[in-house]
C-alpha cells in the first residue's frame, strides 16, 4: 500500500478559473448562469455513517480483495452494500463467506440488469450521510474513509470529494502513473458547462465520494447504462456542489481484460464505445440540467465542447479507411476544432502518416502494451540517473 503523507494534502476548495469565449460572454451577459449555484448541505454528525456501494458481475476473482480493503479501513462507521447483478462465476459464494463475520455488509442478489440497475438497487439500501463507490475489482487504501470523512467535515459546503487512483495489474502491481494527472477542485459548474459536461480531472468510480444530498438528486441512473454507469453521477454532481480534491492515492484501479479500461487498446470498437458513452451521458446531462436549472442552461451544453471528443473522432478515422471519418466531419475540420497544443501537433502528424504506420503508432502511443511500459521505465531510470 502507498503511504499517505497527511502533511502534503490541500483540500480547501477554490474557485476554478477559465477562459471566457464569445459564446460564454453572451451567456454570462443574459443571466443564464445565475441559475446555477451550489445546493445547501446539512451539517454532518461527528462520526457520519459512510455507505460504500459496490456493483458486482462475475468478478468473483477480485471481490474478496475489494471487501477486505473496506474491512481494513481505519474509519469503522461504514456500511458496505454489495449488489450482485446475476453473476454466474461463484461471486455470490465468495461474498457470502464474509457476511457472518461482518454485520456491516449488506448483500443483495438480483437478476442481471446491467451496472446502473445494480447501482440503483444498492443505492436504495444506503443509509449513510456520505456515499462512496467501489468497483468490485478495485481496492481502497486503508485511510480512504478517514480522509474522505475529514475532508467533508472541514469543508462543510462541498458535497463532492475526489482523489488520485493508482492503476494496478490483475496481480496488484503498479503499471501506470496515478491519474487523473490533475484533479478538478472547487466550484467548476460554469467551466464544466462550456466543456460539454466532460471534465477530464475527475477519477473513475472508485475515486468518487459524495454527500448523500447530492446523489439523492441524481439517482436512479437510467437502466440503459449497462456499463460505464458512473458517468452520469460523476458528471452531474459537478453542477450541484463544490469539489474537494485530495491529491493522494486513496484507491487502486485494477486493469484487466474483462473491464472497460482493459479493453481500451485503442481499437476501433473501444473508441466507438467511448464516443457512444459521450453521447449517452450528454443526453442524460442535458435532461438533468433542464430539470434542475431550466431550458436556457440546458441549451448551453454542447457535445462538441467536450474535451477529447474530436480526438476520439480522429482515432476512428485512423482505424478505418484513411480519410474516411464519418458523414459529418472531415479530418481537416476536426483538426481545426482541437485547440493548439502539443497534442494537436501529435494528431496532425498522425493524420499525415500512411495508414500502415498510423494504426500501429496509435496503438503504441495511446495503448498499454508491454513494450511501452518497458520503454517508459527505461526513460524514467535514465532521468533518475541524470
């Protein structure tokens, strides 16, 4: 486990600054953004109950380790709610072996309905003032709950807490740098609105914690989110409350063949799935904003403003016939939409390469191959020697 240095943490929310475009100036001037503000939160009790929600489907190989990482927490006032979504691999037997030994575990078994369905079922049983999520193949750092509770108690107006997540291999080895590279912090709702609702500084499921007043306004999640069901509540919550960012590793994200990240070897299928997720979450957020703030705010949200949306369209082009993107955009049109940065230079170079070179180059630079990991370790070792 990683040692957490409490002296390094900074968890005071700050306002997020962003460049104001002509479009956003118009929206500011007509008062549309005045409708968006953080919701009020009730004071927390001295030792709040934390509800940890786990949706499991055929992760019998890992679910035991996930449970034990919760049982090892230095903060003990929690309930662990596990909803098994129709597993056929012996998961229920593994989970059942822990029930008699720990009364804090609430196990719910149901027919398969997808991840959102499992989240919704588990959420109905949650009694805590704080809600944490844990993927059934991931792990919590032993101080996670202690730090999350402390962060919420010190920042009484914030209802959203995030932290860094460390990717690990199936056998628990560190395999990449912790991410996100930088965490969103403070009241970022207006910024998020002009990024299509897709903030890149938010971690995956096991790095997300909320005050229950926030998630009560978002749940239930539409059941058609059979996978990637963390997207709706991860993105919607940023429009309701300030974020506390803890710049420490408090969870471990396991990458393997059976999870969505493990499949992202930057294949055509995986990139199309990412685009489909963008579109589904966009529809959800549009309706959520319409319900919470009205039509004028909802109209400000555009899928085309989402970070990396255009880059994923380029990936589709590179994985299909050269120059054939889709019915709506040419490669040149997409390149114009990407802000100038080193990443734009990278995509320009990729677009000029022959197809026989572009595809393997894309898989190497953006994938998680063994050769790439060896190269990165070698580079780091040389940097240390200097």
